[in-house]
C-alpha cells in the first residue's frame, strides 16, 4: 500500500494548495480525472515520467480517505440516481 503521507503534499505555494504528488506539480485531481476518463496506468505513467505506480495508488488512497471523512457533503437532485 502506498504511503500517502510521504507521497502526497499540500502547500499553499504549490498549485494553490491543492494536493499534489510530493516534489511535483501533478495534482491528485489530475490523476483522478485522467483515470476516470479511462486512461490506463501505463499511459498515465508515460504522460508523467516523474510519476510512479505508488504515486497513483497514493492519490487514489488520498481520495478514498477524503471521501470517507465527514468533510464532503452531497445533496441529491430529484431524478438523480
């Protein structure tokens, strides 16, 4: 399992404080968006040579941890699934 605390950082001076892969300007958001769009891990790693598989796993774990916290709220719209 990726050690999220070593691979993900937030700094107000980097990408306006968004969560990024440590030592890069690659945001967790970018990784999630590309994976959600269907991009394969190998293609993601090729597009971002500084990334490692463990970085991508750490980004996924970061998102899972965030969603399992009490922070996010969601309101369903009528007709939504």
